[in-house]
């Protein structure tokens, strides 16, 4: 009897333990983390019943990031044969920027797919479709596909990539921009004279904007089929049925058509896409009223006739405009600003929402004098990260601190009105002119990013997910987090995020990894992201309390807070970060004997600087971060903000370039440091990483440098590079930071 009781008790204990294990969730693994899917585009159909979605995910066999399009359909009436459906619309792995035709019959998109019967299909097996892409050098061209499915149809062709495109209001025409095309004779003459010599700047060509008759292009495709280029050698880069309507000495970066179809708005950029002069990036308008309907025929020499209209400049400022959208009044064009200021001399502000009046007289005076540009909701202290034009105004995803919520506003002078929604981060909003529905991407620390659909803007908190491509993460034990605030030495309140290891939320005495965001005009907060750049959740899963400081220079806390980084580009934010670390140690949250630090891009700048300021960090992981500013100013493709942050160009602020550079204090470093860099990085030249490695090597500091071939500043070419980066960085933190691998 005694034995039976003991057996029964043992059975109960084992049963309870089994149930606890069954109810518990396993921790996230490295492989699972890098199999996440990110969403690059969300576009609601004109009737609001369908959503086309752009995705990006790793293809480990092909060693590429696949970019595909998906289609969700729900007529909202329960009338669909099989209910709501989500299907993969394209299969090539190279499809981006989907745009609905206004009549809803077509989805146009850009693709770098091969032009052959094997790769043009969007149904069936897509194995090996992309294996020759890098060798063949495909460039983006416009394709269309029916929302009912089937094969994608190419509408443009040639060796010049399509930079941007827009539908006409009547869906009959596609406007697109490419580099000014050359005939075959022009190409041959250039090659004969210059061989393989690179003429930096002098050989650059601006863009031509074309109008393409969609019906004619479809007929041409049907007649010609999908012959290989070698079978039908093109004599020029001219597209059949396309007529030139405007030219620009600059690159056309974005192109949008007014709702009434009478105007185009475009934003220009430097031909080489380097941000060196503010005047390279401006907004222009093209009046379509005088454009001839017939194609501009090629002359005997193969050159197109001159365009019938010229772009009219709308802005004149020291800002880099982007994200163009027409207002419903057909008069104003909305835009945001990436860097710079529309009101006066160059200075970096947070991204705000503006519009420009296209009917104001053309002028070369600054926008602050013409009054053509107006900022919306000036009293909002955070950035407008995403926005969409709704039938009754604007919906905006805007940041305050660590949260990005959705706001509505109907008039420029009104304040943003926060809509009911969930805590977390909203992105990529999409609306329709003929439906109250709203589509968007949403995530939080414990909810992976998915696309959602709400019946209206006032029902965001009732939105339903229409994708589940990241469902695996909901089955894993994900970290929890919360904001943390501390006082800087000057009394300023600074905020950051704390992300705790699973099962240790609000625990004390934890080993801490200070993970610094890039930008610097960015911020960390309540969102989910799984990639080589933001891997805080994986670090927390591996036992680290992750501290993400939103130092001076971050967004979400006002323009004044952001601008206090000038001209002390690393020393001021560096103090904020170290004061945050001190506060966490003092509060007993962080273990002072197990501190590590890391970051990429500007986060790499800060990491490189901070290991010269303190020896408290046991390990550092840094990537694409400069250690000096003169060479970096010369090599960078965004030199406007470099000079701004340091108070001038190198010869104008010599002492500042010296005082804010880590290399001149590198002899103070005692922290074992792991470094990574893209071999083709322009934003922060790889030479900066070689310089840091050489300095540490000469000082005898433990270090390691990984160079990723073919990668630029963003490790976007080969997914193995980002995975190896994070794998080795975590090993480095474990080896020198003292966190056991069992955590």
C-alpha cells in the first residue's frame, strides 16, 4: 500500500512536470530567427477588397533575399467561393513595388527577373530561376499581372533600369523614368573611346520620363512573345510604344500621378545617388495637358524627338524630400523629408509631414519665402514615419518615445488625433479612395510583424491579421520588454528600451548588452524585427538583458532633443549612453561585471567611441562604423549631414573632426572587439574597419574582422552574410562577456 501511494505521488509529479513542459514554449533558435519574413509593401485595391503584399525572405540555397508578391482577397460580403484567401502572386524572387491600376484590373510592379520562358512564369516550380541573375546583370523593368493570377507580362525592356513608375488616372498609361537611353551606335562609340575607364561624374546621364500605352505594350508582348535577347538584338534602349514626355538632368527617384490625371509630380536625386548638394533633391511637376497622344518616333539617327513638356520646380530648400503623395484636391503634393530642413539653412530635423502647392508661381527663392510649402500638425513633437492619403484627410504612423501609433488629421493646422489601437508599432499604411478599409503592418515585442486589415480607421483595434508568415514566432518563448528612463548630467530625461531574457522579466543583476541603434535619427521601441541589423530579441534569448538607449539625436522626443547631437556627434550621445548604463547598474538591474556593447552604422560609430571612453565593457561588437571623420566625409554618400553634425567641412572645423574621432584616443581601448563590414560599402567605407582593426592589432587588443564580399552598407545581397555576422557576434559576447551558453 505504501509503495502504491509513492507510485501514485510520483505519477502525479511526473504528470505535472510533463504538462508544464507541454504548455511551455521553446526558445527561439538562430536558424528560426533568420527565417523570418519582412513586409516591404502593402497596397489596398481601389475597391478595398484585395491587398497586394510585398515580402522579403532568405533563400539559403540561392544565396539571395527573395522579394515576392502575395495577394489577399476578401470581398467583405462573405461572397467569396472559398472565403478570404491569401495566395503567392509571383514566384521569381525579384519582384517589388506593386501598384494597382486605378480600375483594379492590373497590378504593376518592378522586377529584375530573367526574360525567358523559364523565369517569366509565376505559377508552378520556380527552382533555379534566379541562379544566373548576378551573372546576367538583369535590371528592373515594369511587369503587370492580373489579380486573378496567371503569368506576369513584361511591358518595358532594355539595358536601362526603370527607376520609378506611376499609373495614369484612367489606367491606360504607365509613366516611367529611366536613364536617358542610348542607341547601339552611341554605346559602341563610347566603348571604343573609353574601353573600361570610369569617368567619374562626367559620364553621368540624367533621366527621361516616358508615357507607355498599356494596351499597345500588351499587344506588342503578345506579338513578340518572350524571345531571348540574343534572338532579337535591340538597336537601342527605346521601348516600343513609349513616348518621351520630359527629361531631367538628375535622376527621377519617385513619380506620382494626380487623381485627375492632369499632372505628374516627381522628386529628383543626384544621378549617382550621393547626397552631396541639397539642390539635387527637389520636387517638380509635369503638366500633362499639352503632351501629344502619339508616340515620339525615333529619328533616322535613332534618337527620340524632344519632349513636349519640361518639369517645373516646386521646391527650393535644403531638404531631401521623399514619399510623394497627391492630395485629393489635385493641387497639393504631400511629402516627407529624410534629412535637412525646408525652412532655412541645412539642419537635420525629424521626418515631418508637409505639402507643397503646385499652383504657386515658380520661383528660385527658398520655400520659407514663397510660402508654397506648409508643414502639417506642427505641434506634434515626434516623427511621421509613414502616412497615407485617406478620403477625408491623412492617416499617419507617428512615433512618440518607444511607441508608433496611428493618427488622423484633416487640415494642415490641426493636431494629430490618436486613433484607438494596440501598443506597439504600426507601419506601411494603405487606404483606398472607394473603401473605408485600412491595411497596415503591425508588430510589438511579443507579436511578430504581420499585415492586418481594419474595416475602417476607427476600428484599428479590431483589425484582423491577413498574413501569418511569421506564425512560428508566436510558438516561441519571446522576450518581454519595457521602457527605462534616466536623468542625464544636464537634467535632460533620456529613455530607452529594456528587453529581458525569456522568463526573467524585471529580474535584477542581469548581464547587459548595450545595443545602440543607427541613424542617428532613429529610435528603438516596442516592435518586432528579426534580421542581421536588429537582433535584440535573439541576444535576450541567449541570456542578455538588452539595453537600447534612445540617446540625444534619436527621434520621438522633439527636434530640439534630436539636434543636441550637433556638433558633438559622438561625445554628447556617448555621455547619455554611459549615464544610462550607470543608472541601470545603480538600480541593481544590470550586473556591472558583465557588460557588453555593440551597434552597426552609427551604432558602430558610437561603439568605437565608447570603448575609448571606458573600460567597463568586457566585449564589443561593431560594424560599419567610422573611427575618423575626414576620410569618412570624403567617401560617404551622405556628406550633407556629415558636415552638419560636425559643424562644417573638414577644413572648416578641423578641431572638431579631431576631437570627435575615436582613432585619436584608440590607445585607451582595452575591450576585445569584433568588427564586420561590407566590402563594397560606400556609406561608411570599409577602410574605416581596416583602420580600426589595424589599430587594435598594433595595441595587442583581442579583435576579429569579418569582410562580406559584394555587400554594401546594408547586408542585403546574401542572407548567409547576416546570419554569420550575428552568429559570430553572439559567440564573441559569450566568450568575452561571460554569459554561459546555457542561458
